[in-house]
C-alpha cells in the first residue's frame, strides 16, 4: 500500500499522489481454491501461532465437506506438515524463497495493484475496514480469483 504506482493525467499536469509509511499492520489470513475461485478470509489481530490456529479451525468448519490443502511458507507460526489436527486439511510446506508458488500470494498482489494503489488511509481502523470490504468484495469474483491463482493449469495442460 505504501508504494505509489503510475497513473494518467492530462498533458502538463503533474499528479499528486498521497504517500504514507505504513507502521501498523493488519493480519489477513486467506485460503483460495484455484479450481473454482472460492475463497475464505479472516482478519485477525496478530500473526502468531494462536491466531494461525484459529484460521484452520474456522476454515475446516466452513468447508467440512471438502478436502483442503494449505500451502505454507515455513513461517514459525504456520502449522507443520505433520499437523494432523483436522481430518479435511493437509498442510504442505512450499520450498524456501518461492512465494510465487503459493496461490494466495497472487491474491495479495492483485489486491495491492487494483484496490490499494495510490490510496492513503487516515487510521488503521479505516485500513482494516477497507481490507474487509476488499476481501469480501463481489467485484473479486470467482473468475478473477481463478485467473490470478490458477497458474498451475497452464503448467499441467502443456
């Protein structure tokens, strides 16, 4: 959110883009299904083991009839591959330094580029409210989610 991006203006007009340094963080947890575009998000107060345990609890309950694979990047608070607390969730750890393999990272990139570019928020509460709106936005329809996360299809269909 802190990085300005290009925008169009009439010739001779210099754009004024507000910029702020983000000092507070919002912790959004998201799971997506690249096949059908379904997604599930929670905004929680911190990134730690306690919060990371809330997310799969809610995800497992919401999608109890589905088998779920969660790709993690190995952060200390992420569940390990040996975690077998849930019958319908399997955790896999992606290789180090490879965020591009995690479909959710592409959702964050899309949101930064399309929803938060060149925007400034007065307080972290406003930023959090806008994050909730964006994550629950019908404009982020399933086709968009599939298009930014379904990159594995391009590889497997070659």
